[in-house]
C-alpha cells in the first residue's frame, strides 16, 4: 500500500530486476528531465519530459515526451509540480498507440538519476562489460536509522575456492565483474553496533539468493548474468 498526500492506493510490485534484465526488457532507456506538469484545480495532468541522453530506443536528445499521469491504478508514477526539474533514469516500453503517451511505473529500476549509481556504472560502460557476470548492490542504513558510514566498506564474496573483494563508493554502491558462475556467500564489512536487517535488508534479483544470518547473504551467479543485492543495516539496539 502506497500513501501520498490526500491519496491512498494499492500497488503490488514484483522483485526488482537486475540492471541487465531491466535494460534487455525495455524498448527505451533514457535520462530525461521533467519539464512541466499541468495543474488544473487540485489535479495534476500531462507531465512532459525532455530527453537528455539515450541509451536504447528510437528517441533523440531534445525530444519532448508526454506521459500518462498516474491515478493510483497499475502502479503508474504520479507526477506533481515538485517533480519539475528532476532528472530521471527511465526504463520504458513503447508509448500508447492511441494517445502517444508514455508510461512510467514506480516499480522496477526507474528512478532519479541521483539514486541510479548502480545502474549508470553498468549502462555507461555497457560496450565494455556486456556479457560479463556482475555482482552489484548498495550498502545503506535501514530507513529512519541514520549514522551508518557507507563509503569504502569492504565487500567479500566467498565461493569457488576463492575470496573476491571490492569496496563501496561514496554512495555505498559496489560492483565486481567476471566472477565464475556458481554459488557464493557475500560477507559485507559491518560496523560495530549494526547488523543486516533480516526483515528488510535483502532485496536480490538472484532467484536462488537467501539470507540466513545478520552477517552474510548466499546467492547463485548464472553464466553471463547479474546478481544485484541491496543490503540494509539496522542498529543492534533497535532490533526487535
């Protein structure tokens, strides 16, 4: 159930796909800026976005795209005046045939550019890394629990008789390529007084991933595929 000021509606999202799956499953992948949202009385209508960068699809930078405004049905994004100026990374299908309007959903990987580091690390370099295995994700505090250092944290990936290591960037994002397919255990560096949140901490697009403790995550990496693991941490003293 999602709540917005004056609006309550149900929207059930499935598992978040990897960047690879989202890219391959989209007809158009772009960065676009919200240029205007018409307001008639208390109702927002006709959001328009200007294309800034094209990764995939038959649109061009500078094109102005008209989107269908969400109304609480089908998980469509609801645009408001506060969105004007925001830059969005959008994974899209094709526009509606009758109205030529595009559909932006709140489910999946579409998000503000400032939150899309994990995606952009891949698609900005897709010509070089296409076809390689990838393990990526984000290291972050559970909502409402600030104070966790997310930068330069060690991420160990244990399996196939070897241990691989990478570091998080200043946003808590990590990635590593070219691991052999197989079963692995991800062991993040954990600050004193924190643990992986069992009730929310793991979101992974690896269908066989599982969280069995507050310190590690097990997952399977398929050939030429990605595993994306979102790690949220909570304070030990706040755990129920």
